[in-house]
C-alpha cells in the first residue's frame, strides 16, 4: 500500500486493520521506569531516559475514539485554559490512571465520561496502541475504539473548553504530518504537528496520531 493511500480507507477497513494489529496486552513500561518507550527519535529517547531517572513516571490512559461515520472522524478535546498542565492544548479524552481503575482501558473510559460525557455504551474498544512517553514524565497508553454515532456530549468546563471531530483521512495522511524540532538540555528532539484549520494539533497528541498511522497503515 502506498503511504498516502491511508487517506482513502473507509471506516470498515480501518477497524478491521486495527483489530488485526492491536491487543489489550498492557506493556510493562507503563509502570516500570527502567523500560523507556521508544519514540523513533534519538533526541526524544534520550530525554525520556533522563526524565525516568529524575522523576516518578506518571501512568496515564487516553481514548482514541474513531467515530464510525461513512467518512470516519476522531474525537478530540481542547483542554481548559486554566489548567496547570497543557492548558488550551488539543488532546484526546483521558488522564491519570487511578488506583481504583481496573485497567488502563477503564481509566480511559472513566476519564472520557468525566471530561466530555461520552457514555460507554457508544464505545467499542479495539485495543491498546504503543506506549507513549512525554517530557512531563507521563507514560500514556492509548485505547483505540470505535465510537457509534448518535451520542450526545456533556462538556466538563473544569477540564475541557471544547470537543470536536477531525476527519480520520486528514489525520492519517502523512502529507499533513509536519515535523518540528526543539532543544532539551542541549539535545535536539523532534515532534509532530498536524494543523487543521484553526486547530493546532501538536506534541503528544500529534505524536500518538503518527504512531496510529504507522501501526495501522505503514506496517
């Protein structure tokens, strides 16, 4: 398959591919600081190794909710501007895995309901994507899920300013994956950005979407 052919794939083929490539096996690196998530960028990997030595890791879970329209979309949020971390940024629904959560999947479902009011009966979980490490010490385990249309959202203003959908075809088209760089303690690290209209999707959210593309379409 040519890389840009991913933009033309419909929802049925996307979900078939995701079910064939993903599982619910929890990676040991979610809680083991000695296991560093591999990003594919040498500078970022060095940064994650430094952070793992300096601060506790922070296990987190997010939901990559792919809404099963004829032209599928991905549900994203814009975080509230008053938050202490990642204020105003584009994100997936999700957050910290709590001790009471039975699994990362349950944490993702709980956080999604708390943040945007999406009920679990509309969500068909498919499997975990690769573990993703961030410069804030988070170890994020994304759950890819089919979301049945017809839901209504209830936005939690304390956490989220807005929720919206972006076409999966746009996000899975590598021509929209801009590669930027920044310095971390003298080491250049790379990160992705996927601007969509007035929405600036970047950082961990864009990085996770790139991993989704690589797992589902480029592998």
